[in-house]
């Protein structure tokens, strides 16, 4: 499992170390404002998940323990705003390890960013 802790909006791509897409079995989130978590898996950059406030998160269950080599995110209005986020991983879904803290989007793109 991995989680993105931020007001993430967009589409995610999860890849193994070789760059091959990893399947997501379940996606959940801290909440939504009508833009539901499943929108991040539909491959459509015009749909999104969104939630507001500190501590919002979206979680992807990969179904088994795998090595995640990269995560690709596209941000709603990512060409005019920068976003700060963390990436966390867990083998159990209850204990989380932060593997990327305080990461920032480019602020110049609505396309996928690794």
C-alpha cells in the first residue's frame, strides 16, 4: 500500500522499478468534495479526486507487497499552482513509513509528473 498525504488532485500512475504499471486493487481517501478517489484511476486527466484541509490523504492498495519504483501525479491547475505532498508506504495499512517528505509539484504543468 502507499498513500499520498496532500490535497492531491489528478491521476496517478504507479510503476515498479522497471517502469511497468502496477495494478491498484482498492483506492480510498480521507474524504472528497464530489470528486471521488476512483477518478484517479480512470486515466482521464479531466477528472480528479479532491479533498480539503491539512492531513487529507489518498491511499492505494496494490493487493500484495511490491516494490514501487515511481509514482506519477497530475495536479488540477498544476500549471498555475505548486503543491506540497508526502508519499508513505505500508505493508500492513496500519503502520506507515514516509519515503518522500515535502515534495513539490513543478507548478508549471497539468500533465503527469514523476
